[in-house]
């Protein structure tokens, strides 16, 4: 029984379930209000890290660094163009980045990119249909969440 409780895969599944439970309302709230509230983004990141911690140091270290890296990237985007994203996106990126990096650096890269790709396709379709103009913004949270989970489900775990 002890082997099951210390197996890294179990903790990754628990963290993914926790993050999904937080991410669904985050996506809905962002789609309707264009806000990712702290009362969900902070527990999402904290809970994800707490559930990944027992899996062991090398993988947990990667999760910590990956979450900080993706959040740092988003923070740079916010500083470059404050009207394009908000700090809620930065905090959500931290939790998603932690889970993605726990699965592997390659997963983090593709999971981080997937949200931008999905948002670009969605925006292009809306532009082509005349539903939005180039100046209008779309909520980004749902795309980063769906992109991250899609990559987690689609790519084999590399563990490095």
C-alpha cells in the first residue's frame, strides 16, 4: 500500500483533478467577466503544488521551476502589454505550468504554447466572420486551461 501512496503518478493525478476542479469555474468566470479571481487562482496553484510535493524532489523541483517560468513569461507579457493580459492570467499560468512541468519540460513547452494557438485560431475565425474587430480582446483563461489539459492528455509523459 505504501508504494501506491508514494508513486509520483498518483500525486500527478490528484493534482490534475484539483487543478481541473479549480480551472472549470475559472474558465467560466473568465469567459463571462474577463477576470480570473484570486480566490480561485491562488488556491489552484497552492493546491497543485501541495499535491505534487509528496512525489519527490526532482519532479517537484521541476514543477516549482516550471510554474515560476510560465508565470514569469506571462508576467513579462503583462508588463509589455498591460491591456492584453492581467495578473489573473499570470497566477493561472503558475498552476498550469507547475502541473505541465511535473509531467516534463517538453510538456510544459507545448502546453504553454497550446493556449496561444487555440486563442489565435478562435480569434481568426471570429475576425473572418466579422464577429470581432482587431481591437477587441477575448478572455484568454479558457484557452490556456484547455490547451494545457489537452497537451497533458495527448502527449506521452517524458519525466524530464
